[in-house]
């Protein structure tokens, strides 16, 4: 059975087909040429309705039975109808359907069998090809690539290996997909592009990193400046609740917490309450704490490293035998 609800108009008796209004409702007013002809519309009839402005041609052999701007569901149906048999949503569009990324007004991305004749038609549809389509698709409505494969596809479409690693860390950490499932996906369908970068992202996640900001802090602050490796996602029980701190250095003899704040705002009451609770608990426990955001870690890693080093030494860390600074900016 195909990956989503399909039917051959010529092979199904007319009495078993959905009614025309039902079909249009299911497909958000978008149909292809085969469906139009199956419901009695000749080529001349199609052209007449187009010329009269009652319908509009959206893509080759795909039409909207209305005029005006297409809704997002209508654009998705148009892309799927254009892609033909076994087409699925993929890449950015699949990620939007999975809730991994916010919906934007951009082209619908689909993946078709490798032998398909469909080609990209910007700005409405971008076509990808795959020989493994039966193994990466899932029967959702509308059909799409599996969440694991969607993340891998988005990673391989990035401009640099670093961006591919960040994509893996970001999307896996914000999704419900398990690390084991991601590792299986990469093992059984090794990506041709950025394979090492994608595996590096999974290794970072396995080491406890939960966000791109944490990766940036580890690589640009700790690794580049010879600081000790902090413990990630350390649990602290406060008033019967378990709260998590991003980086702690207790195993290195220093009761120091580094909190990495990648949020755009603290306006939400529950977030503000959680942070205040953690601050109060740290103060009562006599813990030193530092808080850094994106701008600090990305633009001033040397300054951040110097501050962290100062507090670590003050709180008991012995830098004897520590790694040497590898940061080029510090050496220049």
C-alpha cells in the first residue's frame, strides 16, 4: 500500500469514488489533471475554466479550484499532487509538520523516488530525490519523512559541518526522538554529506549537552582555553523538586555553576520563578554562579573563559596540569 491515501481514478468505479465536494474538501481545493478527467472534465473544459479565471494553474498538471492566495495546506497538497506517487514532505516542511521548527512562508519541500521526473519549481516547491524513500517515510497525514530522517536531511542540507552539528544538537534536544533512534538512523542510512559532523553532534548529546549554546560553550570556552570539562545537566533538589544546572565543576574541587541562557526572553512567569528558585538555592548553598548568553559565548569567548577561570581558581580549582590554551585570539 502506498505511504498515504492514494487512488487511481481510472481503476476505481465512479460509484466508489468520493464525491466531488468531499474530494475538494480533503485536498483543500487542489486537484491534478488525472482527477479532473476522472470526474468528467475534458482538456477543453480545464482550459476554459482557467481562461475564465475560475481556476488557477498552480504547478504543471496541478490546479486550484479557486482564485487568490493558496493556504499552507493547499500549497502542501499542490506539492504532493505534483510529486506523483509515493511523494512525501521532507526537510524543512517535514520539520514544520513535526513541530521541530516554526512554520514559515517558504517553498514546500518534498522527496520523490530517485527515478521520478518531478523537478523543483520555485518558489512553491523544492524537490529532493531518494533511493531509500520506502524506508524513510511514515504514513502520516500529510505523509512525511520520519522524524529521525528529517533531522538528518536538515543537517546534510546545511552550508558547513559546524552548522550540521548544531542542527543535530538543536533538533534532537527539542524533540521527543531518542538518541538511540538517531544513532540507528545514522548507522542504517549513513548520510553521504557531513557524516562525521552529524556523528559528532550525536556524541555531544550523548555526553550530556542539550543545546547549541552548550556546545558553543564547551568548544569555544572550555576546550579552546584549557578549562576543565564541566559536568552537564547536574540535578539539584530544591524544595522537593529536581532542577537542572547546565554546567558545574564540583568534580574539579570548585563549587561553581555556569548557567547558559539561550532564551530570547524571561517574561514567562514559570521560567522566572524557576530561575529565581535556582539562584536562591545556589546562594543558600554558598555556590558561585555565572550566567552567560549567546552574545557572550559567541562574541566574547575569551572574556568568558577568563571570568570562569578566575572563579574556578578562587573556589578551589588547581590549574596545575591543565590543558594549554588553543584559542588563536588569545595567542594573537
